[in-house]
């Protein structure tokens, strides 16, 4: 099941940037649709004022993914590490999976049971993601270094 597919007709108005500026940081992420129709998350991560992350998030209407076991995302990155994150039942914590991009298009396979619970960068001692509720998905970069970044996104699906 495709959750979001980027193309020339995609509505990206619900995708929002959340940077470390919410905590006083100075990172600056942006999200656009490219002329080829892909989602492009790009910008600069700054460590100033205890900053260090940028994210782009998309709200969902509580999708029941319990009959699925895996996310598949199609992305083209810049060789840097990113996180794919989801929220369940509008909880404060996220379920997180880190992946390293190549400079080519790639399919990243993310088993639900490998998505660990995290809140503000701290692992929580609760079960991994089970798919019973999907209320938000996000991409985040926060590699504890100042860096520019660019991630192209084509599709996010579950199977």
C-alpha cells in the first residue's frame, strides 16, 4: 500500500519543517517539490545554540498498518545518514530507523520490528513499532555535525 507518492500532481502542503529552532538552534531545513515531481528535503544543520537537527513531517489520518510488516521508501541522498520516523496514536515519542543514503536512487526496506521508540534522542524501554496505528511520518537528519544536506523522496509504502 502506498502511503505517499511524489509526482507532478502531489500536494505537499501538509509536509512541514521542524528544525532545532524550536529549542533555540539555528538549523535551516526546507521542503519543495522538484520540477521532476520528487519531494526534496534540503538545508543546513547547525550546531549553534545547542542545535543539531532538521526534520520534515507529514501527518496521517491514523492508518491501520497492522496487516503489514515493513516500510519501503525510495530515496536518493547525498551519502549522509538520515532517520525515517513514525508516530503511533499521536504519542509524543517516535519510532526510529536510521539509514545511510547513497548518491543513487535506492529502496530502503524498514521492518516495523526494527523501529525503536525514541523521545528527544533517547531510546525508550518500550516495544518496537507494531503497525497498529500510523499518525505521522518524518525524515530527520541530526548527525552531530554541521553539514548541508539534500534528500530526494519518491515514495513511501508499506507491505
